[in-house]
C-alpha cells in the first residue's frame, strides 16, 4: 500500500478548483475535520485573521486536593488581550481560594453548583450561589473565591 492510496479516504487540503496537494502528515485528522476553514480556508480568506480558538484539551491541567483547573490566557490565545478563560472542577466543599487576575475572567457553569464571593475596590462584597447554565464575569483585579457546593461543580 502506498502512502497516496492510504490517504484516499482521509480529507485532503485540496480545493474544488484543484489548488492544494495531499497532506501525508504529520497531522491530526480529527482536528482537520473539526476545523474545515483552517484546513481548507475559503478562497475569500486572505489569511489575515488570527486564530480565534484554542482547545482546553491543549491547556495544562493543574491537580489540587479539592479539584482541578486549566486556563486559557493571552499566553495560549493572544488575540483577546483582556480576557482569560478557565475550565475548573471543584469537589463538594472544594475551594478556589481568594485570588484575582490581570485579565478579566468569565465562566459558565457546566455541572453542579458553587458559591462565588467577590470584593470590589470599594470594599463592597458579593456572595451568590451559581448553578448549571449560570455564568459570571470578574473584571481584572477583583478578588474572588469559588466553593463547590453539595455535588461539586465544573465550570
């Protein structure tokens, strides 16, 4: 079996007008299938738009007693210079201690529930319980904590 015959059932970077050539690897075929406009960009795309996505699967995971976390900041995705994202799981009672960020933080609750607290620059505080489907946004520099409630949470 030749390399070219092996590739016949695998999507290739060849446009309908014949532009492109076989890609024999190395590559991640599943990612190519998920990102068709990166794999074969439209003819109208001059390639000037920066990459606007980064998979949490590519981020380092930090394991702690009480949960795990992984974050995407300007280090991994340089386009949004004032925003960071985190994927985190907390066990029941697990706490992400008081902390703050140099970028804004947003999160969407995927599973479970948590208690969120925050203190603003004027000393005003906020305490709220969040559930599946809720989201939060903390501006840069706002100290906040997160605690998993009875079933823990992932956000």
